[in-house]
C-alpha cells in the first residue's frame, strides 16, 4: 500500500508488519473490553498512553502484527465502530 506523507512522497508499507493503534475511550476497562471484542485471542501488547487532565478520557497503544492492508483496515474500522471506543488513531 502507498500512503502520501507530508512531503508528498509515497510511503510503502510492507506486510506483515507491526502496527500501533492509539485507542481512546472514557475508561480503561471499557477500552480493554472493546479490544478483546475486536481482536479476540490475537497476540498483542496494550500499554497505557495518556489520560486527559480531567480524567474524562484514557488512551492506550495497541501494538500487534497485521498481515496485510485489509487486516490493518478491518481492525481500525472495527475498533472505531465499537460502542466503548471514542476514537482510534
């Protein structure tokens, strides 16, 4: 897959590769539940990232192996659509 970066140069992603999704939710437990619902038993690493100053939102980094563009996009869209998730980057 080719992606344009800020300098208009094409970036080529070679699969399989490790990919990091930043996932934002209102609470850690809901975020963890959503990730389990989407990726089930797939091997992954989940690390705390940030918490909003007011504590209203938490973000975590989800690192995992993606096999191809369809796999990467499917996980992104499934996380984004999950009721517990506010945003995915």
